[in-house]
C-alpha cells in the first residue's frame, strides 16, 4: 500500500484516517497473546454504514487487508493487526437505533457497549442476556464476532441465541441484511448464524437486531463452598440431575479464591477450598434455590444464601477471576468446553497434568454448560524451560478436552492464537469447506486474514 492509497482514503473520509504512531500502537492488538507484533498502516474510524461501504470499496480496489474491531477486549488475537492492514474501528458507531418493548427486540450499531444496552432496556423491564465478563466495555459487535457467552449462558445461551438479524457490509462494499425481526423464521440458509462467530472474516457487521428477555422480578444467589474442586464439579452434575436450571452456575477453584482474596481483600478461601456460585431467577427463584441447596448440602457443601449486596459482590468478583492480562508471557489460559457429564473427569485431568508438567493452575468455569477457563502459570525467574512446560501443559489441556468430546474454544473464538489447535478438532474436509465459504464472501481474502480458519 502506497502513500497515495492512504491519501485517497483520507480524501474520501476527511479527519477519519489516523496514522500517528501512538494511534497505530493503541489499535495494533486486542488483549490476546501476541505472536508477532505488527503495526497497522492506518486506523480508520467509521461513523456510519456508508463510511464502512466506502472503506471496503477502497480496500477492494487496492487489495488492502482490513481488520475490524470494537473495544479490542477479545483475548484470542482476533483483532490483531496483520501485514499491510488498516484497522477499521467501529467504536463510534454506538447508537441504540430502536427498542421495541412489545416485540422484545432492539436494533443497535456494532459499537454499542453491552452494559449500555442493558441499562437502556432495563427501563422496559427487559435485558439483553449475553453478559461476558467484559460486558462493561465490550461491544455488541465484538460479542457477535466471537459468539460471546457470559455468566448467564447457563440458562439463556450465547450471543447466537439472542441475535435475530444482521446488517453486514461484504468485502466489496455490498450491504446485505440477513435474518428476520421475528423469533421464528426458516427462509433460506441461516446466514445470520454463520456470520455470528466468524470473527470479521466474512463481512463487517454494521447493524444488529437482538432478542431481549424479561428482566427477572426475583433473584436468589447461593454460595456453595466445598472442600475441593472435584467435589464442587460433582455439585454441577447434581443440580443437572435434579433437573433444575439456574441462570448462573459458576465454578471457582481454591487458587482462584486465593487470588481474589489477595487482590480484593475478600475472605473466600477461608470459607472453603472451592466455590460453586449459583443464581436462580424468575418467579420460582426461591423454590429453585432451596432445591439446589438441598442437593449441594447432601454433597457436603457449606451453602449460604447471599443477600443482594453480597451476591452482587460475589458475581462481580467472579467477573474479575481470570486475573492479569492474558498476554503475560508466563501465564497462558484457555476456554475449552467439555460435555457436562465429563466435567469431573476433566477437572481431575487438569490437576494431574499441571502437576506432571510442574506448572501452577487455577480454574474458573461457566459450569452450567461445561465451558472452563483453566490458567497455567510459572514464575518469571524460572526461565525458558518453564515456558516450555507451560506451553506443553496448555497443549495437553486442549488435547484432553478434545479426547473427552469437547472443543478448543467455547466463547472466545479461534482468533490468531488458537489456529494451532483447529486441525486437532476439525477434519481436513471441514477446514476446506470453511475456506471455500470464505472465498464466496471475500474473494480477495482481505477481511481479517489469517484469523478464525487460517489463511
């Protein structure tokens, strides 16, 4: 890309094209591990659908790679800059265009913050269910890109379960609308579902129609402390076998509790060796909570019924439980998922392989759907050998999840970092089919190249 190409873009979008060194550095990466530090050629800020169409028509003319991004809160490298690319920032496309309370839907631009949408619809007694830990700063567009989940996914599902329609600009600048505004609709292929989780490799999402849920009138939160982590994992299965559906079902091990205590001054570790955090909602919240209490006490748990303030604090602590930034070279973590019936077995396997590789381990999990976030780490002073053990432990944890019928990523996306494992999960035929699908949407391969499915 020559200077003349950028000058052309700057003329098309006056004041929107940034090339200052600090601007390029700020937008060069998301929160994921950096395999190779690359600066974009420019950062372009879109404020409208027409801006996005203009940018992609220009990019197609000059065969310029485009990496679209929102808040940059992803942790898999899905928004890292690639060679010769421009960064297309959608943060300024942040309007809530419409709330239809009777239809229980809303239409938003991709830069709308998850928490802001929830605050707006709460006035109508509604909520947007997906709530990733980054909900206070992550955008709905970014949530769509990775099919994000969150704490409430146990009952309400992931982003795909709450998105009805998308407005998408394709690589050549064509604007298409997929899906429908109704809860049901089966006309043609489900392109909306295909685009959700595609990590910006098939098109740039510029409008999102979401389904809203009822804001629960009653909520009950239980904190169940167990002596050890495997027994807490058994509690997850006990709740499931009792056929009770919590809204939130989160699992934290002892190391995580210790870390939270040291940072936030809490006393969680003193209360037990692991924590199963349960929240029920709706008119049957109290009855469901009591049924869950009986199941967990029967497994030896110490169960407390948290008041509103303490419950909010525990939920907030859970959102901060991953700890330090994911790019710490001495700390690696993942978001594998396994069938719930294999949860106890996988937890035991994690503890065994951490001991075998001589690395530290802490685990948090969206236990209601078998999505775990194991984090391995070593001390910085341990040197290169320790880093090798760290990577080996991570590889083994992913391989073990797959052996148990799981997946390499439950909600964070493949991005750039997890491409090394994609072939472990998907066959050559499936990988080739995905590459052919991308060619239909993006013939020149300019949309977020090298991400999600590779090159």
